[in-house]
C-alpha cells in the first residue's frame, strides 16, 4: 500500500514558494494550537532557499510563533557547519539568522565532520530525547524534502545502504559518487511524519518527477517515501501513513498530465 501523494503544480517557482510559505505558516499555527509546538525537519540543497528567505520576511515572519517552532535537518553533509556545503549553514543564513528562532529550538548535527557514524547516532539520540515518546518512532509534524535528478531525497541515494535501514532513524550513509558520508534521516523516520512536502522545480527534473509519481515499477528513493512496507513504516505501528504533498513548478511537472494548480 502506498499513500497517494497530493500533487500541486504552480505556474512558476515564485508562486510555488508563496503557496508553500502560506501552507507552512498555517500548519505551524494549527500544530501549535493542538500540541503547543511545531516540529519540522528542513531540507538542504538549493530549492528551499527562497522558501526559507520568504518565511524569514514579511508578512510571514510576523505571522509565525517562532518561540514554539523547533527545527531539525533531514540530512547533512559531513563538513564543518561553516562550510558552504553545509545544509545547516544554508538554513542558518536563509532562515534561522533572520527569523527570531530561539537558539535552543534549533537542532543541528554534531561531530559530522570528524566521525559520521558517531554523528548519526548522536543525532538520533537528540531526536529521541526531544520527542521522548518511549521508544515509538518520533513523528515530525513536517519533513520538508527535495529530490535530485537521480530520484534521491534527503541523503538517501539510489543503491546506498541507508535505503535498506529498517530500524535506525538516522544513519551515516556512504555515497560512492561523492566518495563521502552523509548524515540522513532513514525511511522509518521519514514515513512516520504527519506530513512530508516535496519541493521540486525546473524542467531538468521533469523526467524523474514523472517516473517517481507515475511509474510503479521504479524504486527511486523518493518513491519509497510513503510506502506502507511494514519495514519502512516505522515498525509495527499501523498508524496512518504520512501525507505526502508535492509542490512543483510547471517545468518540473511538464511530463505530468496535470493542469497547473490555481494559486
Ligand atoms: C542535500 C539535500 C538533497 C536535495 C536534493 C535536491 O543535502 O542536498 O538534502 O536531498 O534536496 O539534492 O537538491 P536541489 O534542491 O539543490 O536541486
């Protein structure tokens, strides 16, 4: 069983980013009303930069209750956080330094440069301690993801060991094409989220978007998000699977036969 994703297509990146910012502000308010907090894992890469900058600017920055927002990273490169390669560095520059997010509400990886395996285990402990829900897989309110042209998401790349991880929530995943480790959420953790948003733009990704959304014979990592395989769905719980929503611009959706979503 797979959760049927919701696909929203926008005329261009600007409209997509605007709709995403509205959706996230509304979602945060609803979560904070229900539980007192909004807990999100943010994606790295380039696509989310304008979203983070939008959320850190008016009118959105004044609409968010940042004191009750808590941010994690869905993956990180094994570099110093000061590096231009670091997802944390990008998110800090685009969002966390501009919006009034309390320092103690931001959870970055540690030791990722010197010891990826230790860093992954440490990050899993940080997440489990934060949620403190007695061994059940933590359920993020939102996990924001991108997708590469090869169908990878977070740092779950095709053919890498992390794709087969059924127990751990965060692992150090060796990615051959980079000859480097990445720290990444695993599918059990991603599939436990209440909501997963994919944001993908550009014609260059139109083929992979069409394959991931329409070709059931493929097993691209992004397609495994939302799979109800009990191995991947965060253990034995039979909770509702995460709701998956794709935010696409017309370029990325050009091989899908969907009309643009009015914005
Ligand atoms: C990373 C991201 C990665 C990213 C995709 C898409 O660490 O780079 O987590 O999964 O979302 O590679 O990247 P772009 O948004 O730059 O195309």
